[in-house]
C-alpha cells in the first residue's frame, strides 16, 4: 500500500516523482514528501497504532517508505518523563521531558531520521550511504548502516568531540575528518554527492530523512494520551527537527487523531551559533549565515538549510525563539541531572536553558503544559563538564579519613 503521492517544491509547488532528489530544478527550493492523507485516514487509527511494537515504525503510514522498514527497528518510542523535581524547582505546573537520551541504539534523536533514510536508501537500491555530520548523525549512520550492510562514508569536522569520533569509528565506516567547520563539510559533501551515486542521508535523501523527525512529535501526542501540549521547546541545528515536529501535529489533525492544534513551538539555539533565533529576534525572515563558536557542537550549523521554514513554523504556531550562552548550557545540563536524573548532551542543555529564559521573560506561561525535547545523551559530550562539576571527595582507605570528609559534607549542607 502506497501513501506517498510524490515530492513537491516548498517554494513553487512543482511536483516530482519519488526519487533521490532534493532541490527543485526550476527555483532551487527544497523538496518535501507529500502524502495521500485521505487514504492514511482510512488506514490508521489510535487503536491500530497502540497495538504495534513500541518503535518509531508504529506510524509507518506517515513515513515515506513503500515496503516494510529495514532499519531502526529498535529506535524510537523513547520515554516521555513527567518531571516532578524539575517542575517544582522552576515553579511550573506541568513539565515533560521527551527523553531521546535513551532507548535509541545510538543515544540521540538522529536514530529517527537515519532509520527512515536507510530504509529509503535500500528501496532506491543504493549500496553506499554517506553523511555530513556534526557528530550524532555520524554515530547513527555508522551503526545503523553497519547493521543494514551498507558501505559507509562519514564526513565530520576535524574539531569534533573525541567521544563522538570514537562512537562512530568503532563501527568501522570510512570516517573522513575534514579540516573545516560543518558548513565546509556540507559543501564538500554536496560536490561528492553530485559525482558519486551514494545515498547522502542529509543531502540527496534529505526529503525522506527529514520525515523521520516527525516521529518525535507523534510520540509526544500519543504519550500524552493523544493530546497535544500547550508548548514544545525544540533545539535547532538546520531547523529540520523543529519544522517536522510542527508538521507531525498538523498531520495528526489532518487524519483526525487530533481535533485541533493550539500548540506553540519554541526554538532554541546556542548564542555562539544562533542564526535562526537572531533572525526571529530581529523580526526578519533573512537568515544570516555565521561562523559557529559554541560547546553545543551538535547544533553548530552556521548556515541552516531549514532555518527559514523553522522560523515560519515558530511564527505560525505563536511561539518564540531564544538562545543561551555556553555557561547557561552547562548549568542547565547540571540542573536536569540533579533534579530528574537525566544526563543530556549540550543540545539538551540548550533546550532547558532556553526554556528557563523564556519562562523568566514571560514568553512561556508557567501554567502551560510544556514538553522539552532533550535530543542526545550526555556521555557523548562529557568533556564539556571537565572542571565544571561538583567536587569529588578524595580520601585514604580508612574510616577516620571518611568521617573527616563526612563532617565537611554535613557542614556544607548546614546539618
Ligand atoms: C541534529 C540534532 C538536532 C537538531 O537538528 P536539526 O538539523 O535542527 O534537525 C538536535 N539535537 C541533537 C542532539 C542533534 O544531534
């Protein structure tokens, strides 16, 4: 059963057949997958979804594949955690963490997009998959590509965190570290994609890849008992995840799973790489490319491909955008860890810190039910915490040495 009608240019509306292409030949606008929603509405219901295995393919009619999924069979359906201690700490009523730090094989939300991209690459008949990555995509393509039996070429900026390089190379892809930033890597990859018949998941497969991000939105709604929250805060690199979370809500409305969507979408960036939030705050649609300089490397895209569309989604929903300093990011990582026991990577720190700022500025209401998209695991960027954590107590292996420390700890706690 096919639910995909084809590809369509987001700018001029020209339609294309389903092929590994990503830009409109006439106006160079990006292509997007379009579906037959009337047909999906007949095929899909809450009850049907609920009976399926707990992975991201439970929404497969709304994903751009023709046959059965062949990658990411144990990705998705990550926990939606209702916070108690964090909500109390911030003085808010109903706060949830969509926790993509766990339950995915490669511990970030990129498992979602790669599951869809690799399934589609197989349908197209590719034997080699590739990507330009800020780290998490490298990890996900390396791992899922190994399992699916693809040749893999992974391109990263040479300055990437050591832990992310190791997390990719262990799966033995061809890992190419480029002397340049992500935007340089991406430009090189576009050239390579023109010359070699490889499935670059975030270039020529991008229209399909990006659809995988919708599953985060679908899951939030399902896990809230088939309701959309008042607010969702989403971190932005290229801006794709944010646009797709918004698309997910609207699709659920289109097929009758949600009655209406009044959710406001908020975008978060690091101040050291904030081309989208800066445009929002300046009240312009023009996104000025910048050179990234932030510890939030997974979000460090200076020239965001979907920045314009992310801005539109934020505005259409009535949300806002904000950005936060590296210091605020580290503080937020620590707050989330000590209140909820969740260890997020820098991108997660960006999201929580942005939420705190938006609350303070009165841009998100304290009474709103809010979901924070925490998109990657802290072990991947642990080095940013060097010298930034609480003290580790050093003692001799005897009781008196321990009790000396215990006295200090009690004093510190004021007991
Ligand atoms: C890739 C990524 C994002 C968002 O990326 P988009 O390009 O905006 O879709 C968010 N968080 C993490 C941890 C990521 O790796």
